[in-house]
């Protein structure tokens, strides 16, 4: 029993450390996910707490996991682990049943699992937490003396440094599909032989003799029997089996009238720059002068430089008056733009559809630095 308790504590600690770390280094991503959850559950008034929760939640996970692993205050750490699971396990059951969001976000973008898999995982962790708490007196510290406390303080400090860096720059580890080196059009393709989504359809036909409406399936709907049946309507398709989904499946660039110009930019083998600003009303103007300089340099060099945003209409015109942008605008989905880069704005450098570089607004290169970067790639 003692060995089982030890192994259980290790499993619990490693899972919590991993979960807290991968969410902690992407606080903006977790904030977006928390907002999605709150919107889906009709708790819009609590979205103001999402930024706070995006830091507190992963830190609590990381600290509890580290304390369990290092046997620091095992009674308190196992109790907090148990309380943590007591809160989130029923919540994940609700999410699995209602399915308000398709991605639980419990491991950030590092490991995406279904809502039901998340619930089953929490059942196992809850059982482990109960075991460790009940058998806490059998737990022997791996490290004796004050070194346990020194180590957990050092580990927590390193964690906070990673989180702070990731907030002020792009995440230290990029688990999203828009990593540097990824070719976007290639990542949007379905591999040969890949299974597509399978849906169950229902059709409603009216009998011309009795005037009664009858429901049919894909297998027996009377589409050829026009003598006796008249098509009335089609029901909402029901997903039966989830097929392959390309890593990138929702990337699109549109003009103001709504024309899709995505392929036009992917076909260009010259450097192409996108200023990605998901929401211009919240966009930082800290580096606006530098951005305008880069846009002017790109235009002079024969390169494309456009801003990709979801903001249009009156708000776009208000931004133009304040920022005096030296570039044109294209439009995309706000969620997709937030996935591309955790910065508002951020700079994306593409060549033939391949991501050559991307920068948080705090790290946007100068004209001289970008000239050297482009020249090195050209050579």
C-alpha cells in the first residue's frame, strides 16, 4: 500500500505540474478559453475575472503538483489537491454532457483531449487524491530538512519567470499550429485517404396522396419517386463519427467587400508581412511608429505589408484616425487571429505560405534588423 501511495503521489504531482506549466506559459490562451467557458455557460458578468484566473489557476495547479511531488506539507498539499479535484470533476462532467466548448483546455494547446476524456482523467486523479490524503501519514519526504522548501521556492520562482516572459513576449514553447516553420496551405490540406466527418442526415417528404409528411434517412429517402413524394425539408445533420481535422482549418483572409484573397498571399514567394491585430479597439500603439516604418520599408522593397484584423466599420475608422497606419487592412476571424499570435498587435512574416518569423509587439524588429533577416533568408 505504501508503494501504491508513493506512485500515486508521483503521478498526481507530474500531471499537475505539466498541466499548470503548459497553461501558465500561455496566459492569454487560457484567458480566451475561460472567456469561452463563461460565455457558453451564460456567466458573461464574470468574464472580468478571466485575466486573474488565467494566472491563478495554472499557478495553483503547478504549486500543488510540486508540493505533492516534493512532499512539502503533504497534509495541506493533498487536501488542496483533493479540493481542487472536488470542484473541477463535477464541472468537467457538466462540460462533457452539455459540450459548451469542444476543447477543454486542461493541457493548453500542448495536449488536446475531448471533454469526456477530461472527465475520465479527473475521475482517476480524484481517486489518487483521495488515496494520498487518506494515506498521508505513510508518505516519507524524498528530501529531508529545509531543502524541500528551498527547492519548491526555486521551482516556483522559475515558473513565474517563464510565465512573465510568455506574457510580455510570445509563449516560450509554441504548441499552436502556427509555429515558425509551418507552411499554412500545406497544414490546411486533407491527407490522401483521410477519413472525413460522418454525418447522419434526415429528410422530410410529403406524400402526394395522403398529404402526410414522413421522415426518411440517408438509406431510404424517396428522391426518385417523384410520383408519390415531394421533398419538404432537410433536418439538421448529426455528427456520427469525427474524421480527420487538418491542423489549420479556419484560416482565411478577406477584403472589406468579403472576397477571399488567402491564396493570393500564399502564392507570393517574396516576403509578406501581416500585422495581426485581433481587436483594434484593444490594440497597443506602443510600437506604432516602428510598425509604420516597417510598412514603408516593405512597400519600398516591393514586399506586401497588411494588417489582418477582425475590426471593421466605425471602430476601424476610429483606429485609423488615432494610429495613422501606413498599411491596408484585411479581415479574419478574431479567434483564429488570437491563435496565430498571443499579441495585439503581433507581426507575422511569411514566404510562400511558410511562417518565417513572428513577434510580439515588444519584440518587433527594427527596419535594419528586418533587412538583415530577409537578406539572410534570400541568400
